[in-house]
C-alpha cells in the first residue's frame, strides 16, 4: 500500500527579528520555531501538527480468489478448494463489486446442463459457508439479501500473488 504523502516544510532562519515570525505565520505557517528550540518543543509542535492529519481507516483484510487454482484464500492465509460451481458463484459475486447478485442471474450462470434451482443455489451456498468455516474458522463474507440474492461484502482481490 502506498504511503499517504503529507506536505511538510522545515526552514531555518536566524530569528533575529520578530517580524520574521509574524510574516511566516501570516503566510500560513502552522508553527514557528527558533534555532536552539528544545527537543521537547519540537516534538510537541510535531505532535500537534500530526493530530490534525486525517487518519486513514485500517484496511479490511482481503480474500483472494484464485481462478486457475480454483481456491479461495482467507485473510489469515488458509486456502479452501472450490468446486467449479462454487468458483462460478464467487466470480459472479466479485464481479458485482459488493452489489447484490439476483437469484435468477446466479441460477442461470450456475445451470450447466441440468436445471439449477433456487433451492440448489441456497444449498450450495450453505455448504460453501460450512466448508469455509471448517477450514478457516470463520464465515466468509457472503451475505444473503432476503428475496433478492447474494452479495460478497468483504474486501477481495483477484489472483494469487498480491493483496494490497
């Protein structure tokens, strides 16, 4: 993850004239320290400036879906093997980018040669959840949206080689 950049400028001046300090503050300086300022004063000024910076929310751990290896890797690193239908199901959810995938859309995608009903879909999702819980220790972020479909609510990335 790239670091967030913050503009910070440190200048050194003799500080012989008080108007330098006023001029710097009027120009938008956040603080003005003269030479020979104590380390405590420098540290206190820096802490005050850092307190004003927005704090970024910590990133939610990500799930990695490996299409070639037909597996789902949890944020903890444990990998769960997937059936072709489970993989197709998860690919549809991830393609929706957090939005709800309609039951009808999912059953159509998962119907290969045989009919795939809503009951089959619900059973597959229940078994997938149990399989992930068994191997990883907690539920995958697959959420049922009553009367509509399913969504993947966790942070995810495709492929197997990176997790931002």
